[in-house]
C-alpha cells in the first residue's frame, strides 16, 4: 500500500514563495512518475506538474516559469517550489504517484495566497 503525505502549505502574501513536499512510502520510488495537482473551491482538480523517474518534467501553462517540480529519490520525496504566487493559486495541493494502471493520492495541503 502506497502512502503519500504532503506538507509545507500555509498562508503567503501575493508574490511570495512556498515549497511543498510529498513523502512517499513503499519501495522503488525512483522509477515512478510523481505529480502535483490542485483543487480550488468549486472547481475541478487540475494538473500542475509531473516528473518522471528519469527526471523529465512537464508543467501546466498557468504555472510554467513560476513553479518547479523536483525529486529526491534517496528520500522518497517530491517537491514543488512555488514562486511569484498569485491569489488564484489558492487551492488544496495534492501529490500523486502513478504505478502502472494505479494512481495513488495524498490527503492534500492547503495553500492560501492573500494579503
């Protein structure tokens, strides 16, 4: 059973930065694609970024140039560095792990961007 635990959310002013972490249980973390998604109130969950086991990254246009996804395979952890945050970035942020036909999700961490 895979468990994903996000942390690092909080309240930040517009233009500020936050770094989210997602720690994964289970073995062979390095070979699996990891991703970050977010869901704002009243909206569908949306894709933010993914990173493959080999390190290839992909970003949504809305965060490209502001957010950076990375991973530390020795720590079974994926990160999301968020810079130049905007009020519209306010949402619950979730990480996921794709293992073949199965996708696992964390419980989410709240990010609020407000002055």
